[in-house]
C-alpha cells in the first residue's frame, strides 16, 4: 500500500510538471485563461465572466483564448496520453 501511494504521488508530480511544460507553450492570455478556468493555480475555478473581469478582457476575448488554448493543447496531447490511460 505504501509503495502504491508513493508511486501515485510520483506520477502526480510528473503530470504536474508535464502540464506546466505544456501550458508554457501557450500564449500568455491563453495560459492565464485556462489556468483560471480550470483552477490550475490552486485557486477555485472561475467562469468565463469572472476571468474576463479579473484579466480586464472582454468575454469574447476570453472565449477565444480558451478555444485557441485548448486547440493548441490537443495538438500536444501525445505528451500526456500515458497519464490519461492510467
């Protein structure tokens, strides 16, 4: 049980590191929008409206950055596919 727990923690840290690397490939607005909307900064998830207010962007700019960021990450999904299969 201790070994399984340790392996899970190691895998989680590797996933976090790889996810940070993937997010670093995005444009700053895309990265900020996705991190806020999915709560990747350790904060609660925010709605598109809340993200727009926080970043002082229009709602349409937030939607656009979200869509473009997700599209860019999907192109790189091979880099995290192993985590998703586990």
